[in-house]
C-alpha cells in the first residue's frame, strides 16, 4: 500500500534502520606528536632547556629568556638585584668593597693578591647572575632578537624580525634621535636659566650658546653609551667593589694588586696579564667599560702582546715579546676583548682569537697547565682557560664554523653532554659515571643516601645547570 507523498515500504525499512543505529560518538582526539625541535636545539643529543626552566634559579631563568628563547622582556638591574642568589653574594661584600678570600685564592699568592682575586671573582659571578649597570651590550645577535620600534610615523614593524642591517640602522637611529632630543632639551634649559639670571648675562643669548656648546657636539655611539652609564643608578655596594679592584692601578694602567709569580711567597714584578685580563672582562660585563680606568687597564694589555699576537706571563716565564704566547694566558686576556663592545671587533682581538683557535686541545708552550688534559677540565664558575671558556671567547669575537679549531672544540663540547642532558664541571667522566647520567657525586644522590651526599649532589647539580647554560649560549652562537 502506498504511503502518503508517494513513499513506499522501503522508506519504513530505512527509517527503522536509521532509528536503530547507535548515536554518533566522536572519536577520541588523536594525540598530537610532539613538535620537533629545529635549528641549533635539534642538534643536541638531549634538550636540557625544559629542565633548566624547572630547576634553575631566577637568574638562570632570566638568562634563558634573554639569550636562548628570544624573550624581549629581559629583566633590568632593579629586578636582578633582588634575586636571592644576588642578595646572598652582595652580603659577602666587605665594608671596603672587597670579598674575603678563600683557600684557593690564598694558595696562589700574597694576602693582597688573594683579596684582589676574590674580589675579581665576585664581580665576575655578579655578571654571571645578570648584574649590569647601564644599557645592555648590543651585539648583533642581541639586536636581532629585540623588538624594534617604528622607524618613522606610519611605518609599523609589527614586531617582525628583520635582517641585521635593518636592526642596526633602527637601533642606531633611535639612540641618536634620543641623544639629540636630550641635547636640545639641555640647551633650552641652559638658555632659560641664563635669561632668569642676573643682569651680567649677555642679552643676545651668546652666553647661553657658549654654555650649551659642549652639549651640541655630534652624537656618537660612545657618547650615547657614556651618557647612559652616567645616568644609571649604580648600587653603592657594586661601586665600592669596583673602586676596590681598581684602587691599586698604577700610572701605566696595571693593577699592582694582581702581581703574582709562580712562587706564592714571592711577589711578581708585573701584574699577571691573565688575571688583569680577567679583571677587565668582569668590569666590562657589569657595565663599567666606559670608565677611563678600565680603558687604561685594557690598553696596558694591548701594549704587552707577544709578537705572534697572543700573550705570555711577562715577568715570570718571559720578558721578551719574541717568545711564543701561552694559550693559558691568551685565553684569559682575550676575555677582556670579548666583553668589550668597543674592542671586540678589533684587529688585535681577531688575530689573538685565530691564534688561540689553533691551540685547542693542544699542550701549552709553558709549564703552567701544560698538559692537553687541562683543556678538558670544565670549571664553573670559570677560572683558568678551558675548552668551553676559550670557545666562548673566540666565538664572541667573531670566529665561526669556518674555523677548523672552532669545529673541533664544538664537537668535543657536544661529546661532554651527560645522559641526563646536562654538562658537568670537572674532567671527562668515566664510562660508569656517564652511564649513571652525570658524575660520581650525582650517582650518590639516591634514596637512602646520607644528608652530606645529598647536599653534595645538590651543589653538583646547581653547578651543572649554570655550566649547561653557558654551553647552550655558545652552541647557539656558533649555529
């Protein structure tokens, strides 16, 4: 029998079938595969950044944001100065601005040298934690990752990345424009002050122009940097510390307190060039590069190079510039050039960096830390020249993968990554320690271990986190 609207029995069968079907249930969402890393992080055997973000102190997190994941909101001095680890270190500064020396510093030389070395290490550690006065050091890589303001009204950049030339042009233009506005404001203020002064002032404004003449000098990158440094608020503890380290500076620029010889009981004839280079590096890293005393100390190093472009321990191992350089001394002196924005690209720095790159994992020319194995002893915080410190220095100066020495050092550094993703201080681990995922101290940190072992393991892990961060910054720069 036909149904209304011409529908037949087939319609009833289809309707019943449709009614008996189970309701539609959406399939469970398919888990998305983890996003594959790209670029320099993809080449790591294991990516340690997530662990650093979980376990690192505030200073480590800030540096990761600034140097590894391109976060433009880098913390300023006020925020960094409040970090617990920074506060703990600042508390150790004595009333005169020095740091009390420990056994390692006392074992190397006189009491004066030990205090100066401890103070130098304290400043360098503050720089590691992110303490810096004045504007940040604007290397090409750091410029590239900061958000750039509009170049002109109506031309928005929308936060998109640009090439190096665009970034350099924008930053330089904004800095010079800001300096120009500051000069014009100061000039106008000087004119108004002179108009409001007594009748001795020349009415035609000539005196005002003369008073503002110094302000009207053409702006340069150095003048902008110096003005920003003078305007910055330097914590009094930091200023006292810097003044103490530079208090022994002589007329030629040398830091007399850093004079040391190979015999701890005998004072050296000259400041040890490697420790002076380290001191200049620490001062530049915390923002005192424009201090005339720091420039004078850096010039002291330039005037005492060896003929091959490196440095040696003058007054102890040699008194002649014709002798070969020492990679121990050269590596520590080059820290000063790598930390100086004005000297980093100099011909002297480039020549010494290329020389040092030929010495990677090779024996030194002098008896001090002569064996090649000293290259492999990674220190945290840094002290003598090792493969990580030297690679950091030469790549900051501008050497890259086109240099065979850089490639050799990078390959070795990658081979030192432990199974847990971190790099650990000290010599290369044995096979048993490598299998355990770290070092001998880390292997002890298991349930049931003593409190002393757990404390040692915690210190070892903290040092490994800091060292790993330094390694990642270098590997990113190379790649």
